[in-house]
C-alpha cells in the first residue's frame, strides 16, 4: 500500500514538472518582450533550454541520489532521440538538413566526453565545470557558424509566444510585466516542487541505489523528456520546421553538458555499481548515431525511420531492467 501511494505521488510529481515546463515556455517569451530582453538570453538565464531535466538532476544531487541524477540525464537523452523524434517522424517527415545535422554532429563529441567522465561512476566538481564550459563552447560554435543564437529545447515555444505577443502589439505595463514574471517564477517553483516530490517518491519506493538508477534511466528519464515528446508531436502535426527539430536534437547536448555539469557542481555524483551505467551510456551515444544514420540519406526522418526509433526504445528499457 505504501509503495502504491508513493507511486501515485511520483506520477503527481511528473505532472507538476510537465505543467511547470509548459507554463515556463508559454510565458517566458511574453516576459522577455516586456522586459526588452532577448528570449535566448532570458531562456538561458532561467534554464529555458531544458528546465525539467536540470531541476530534476540538481534536486536528485542535493538529495543524495546520484543514481537518479545520472540515470535521468542518460534516460532523457535516449528518450529524446528514440521517442520524441520517433513519434514526430511517424506523424510526418522531420526535416534533417544542415542546421539539424550540425546540432547532432556537434552533440556526439560532447556526449562522448560526458560518457568518458561518467564511465567510472563518478562526476566530480572539476568535471562538472568542464561540462558546463563545453555547453558554452557548443553554443558559441553554433552561434558563430549560424550567425544567431542556437535553438535548444523549448526555446522555439518561447519564441512563438514572443511572436504572438509582438503581433498583438500590446503596450507594456508594470502590471502585465509583473504577471508574466510571476507566472515564470511560479513555473520554476512548480518544477522544483515536482522534482523534489519525484525524487522523494523514487527514494521511498526503493532505498537500493541499483533500483534508483534503473528508475532514473527509465521512468524518470522518460518523464522529464516527455515535454519534448509533446513538442515533436505537435510540431510534426503543423509541419515541423528545421528549428523545432534542431531544438529537440540540441537538447541532447544540453543534457550531456549543462544538466550533468550542474548536478555535479552542486554535489559530486558517485555511484558504487559503475558497470550498471556502461550499457546505458553506450545506448545514449548509439541512439543519436542511429538518428543521424537514418536521417542523412534523405535529409529527413521519415515514417519508417520513426518506427525503427520507437521500436528501439523498449529494447533499451528491457536492457536496463535485465542487465
């Protein structure tokens, strides 16, 4: 009965995190317009790329659950590649031209470094600083080649909200500025509260680090990536732009660097059963490589490619649970 109760609270935590992420993306664009700040700057400042993963990993780190933190980063990245892109491609072809390919190819080496740091079951503070520096470098390189800030995670949603407000030509007022900022801060608080409940529920369901790691790799990773699954689904229904797909792909690099680095910076991430992460880490790299391999020939992810990606995700889950 206790396990059932905490399982219910775990689902509530997931729902609160998803609501917070959606509300954050919806109102951050309006807030940036009212404040006269660029969406990219405000988004990066407030973790606008992947707030769900960042908040969950930092919370797990603070609560002394490195298995959940490391598992979430790896599991979310696998879900982004296999489920989010798979769902989107099944509905309609996802464009995978030069911009998206650039994001994906740049994501492979930074993820490789993250895997190297994590392979021994420990990511310490110096390595966390290096990973955060890699995120800055990733953004700088893409910005240099594209001549504009990169689209990461839900930044596309934020920009859409910004555009809608600009079209409406609303006059900025202190009352409206305060309302939008209040909703953004409320969303951040909701994600923090939901993440705390999620981590607490996983800890109560099992005090065994091995089980917590498995839950991080599967349930928690999928839950925090769910917002991107919805983003890919809705984008493909309305004719996905290259920017949207680039944002989803770019989230892989964000999680591998900024999210993992922030978690390690707060508190070094150390697990005892290091071998338990080896297969998932290889699966994380393979999932992005598979996406690239399927997309390059026709410069898009078609329905068949989407089905292949979706079919690969249950195999990942089974491999985690039965390794």
